């Protein structure tokens, strides 16, 4: 096998693995932007189930929670551009998508490392 075929094989495998990582992050991001977390109390335990509500989605809930608990009381958050609130929700959902998808990302990176540096 020539060097060019070997490089193409590795690049194709890298492309497949990166595509899976992007797909996982994308799916989680879309779910966070689409669903609202509804609390339900079972016994003494509070569980959350997703219900469709794009206006008050999980990213907006996270943003509101951070605003209530992290921003001082005398500070007021404002929107200075037309799409700023929407893009803030996009950033939050993408970040949560990366954090929640981290096991898949680490697994894919480890597999890339194993296949690239495997002794023959």
C-alpha cells in the first residue's frame, strides 16, 4: 500500500469519527433548544421529563437559573442587538451539548489515538 493510500485511509476514518462527534453534539443541541424540562415529584425525589416548548426551552431555563444565582441583584441583563438573546441560547445549548456529549467525544479521540499509533 502506498503512502498516499495509507494517508487517505486515515483521513477517511478521521472524517467518520469527527462526523459522529458533530452529529452527537448537534442532536443534543437541538434537543436542548426544542424541549422544556418539566419537574415531577415521585415520592421525595424530583425528576424532570422533557416536553416540547421551543419558547421556554432548556437553554432558556439554564440562562434564567444562572441569571438568578450568579448575577448580583443590582445588575440587570440587557439585549443590545436584535438576535442576542437567541444566540445566547444557541451558545448555552452548544456548550451543554459538548459537555453532555463528552463521553462520546473522549471515546472517539481515544479510538483515533489507538488506531493511529497502533504498533504493527
